[in-house]
């Protein structure tokens, strides 16, 4: 478990996800030895997918502990790594939104 984030305030999820996705997209131009995101994007496929599974497990464990702040923290890690996966495989946020919208209509 990482150090929990202090002084977290509510934000605009669409703005946050769009900004993060744009930042991740730009990391293709970075050196993997200098950027964790570039390392995930350009490194071994199994390394990235194992990290995604690890983060999902950490969310589950935080839920089992019924610890609100820990759930939020681990969910942040999971969403970040999921967005890296989507970027690596060329799935845009608009496509993801379309998929989710098609399920609720």
C-alpha cells in the first residue's frame, strides 16, 4: 500500500480523465528510463497486465477492509493503470464512453 493522498477534494471526473489520457498519450515520446508511464507503454506486455491485476487486487483488499480513503487511493491506481492499458492498445476514452453508453440504454 502506498502513502495515502492528503487533502483530497472532489473534482470533475470527465476533465480529470481527459487530462490524464492526454498526458498518457504524450508519454510515447518519453524515454522509458525516465518515465514510469513510458516504461509501461513500451515495456513488456505481461509487466503492464500484471500491474493492472495487482492494482485490481489492491482495490478488492481495500474494500474488504471497508476503508473509504484506502479504496479511493487504490481505485486511483487502478484507473491510472487501466488508462495506460487503453492507451497502449489504442482504445480511446470516447470509445470507452460509447461502450458504457451502449450498455445503459
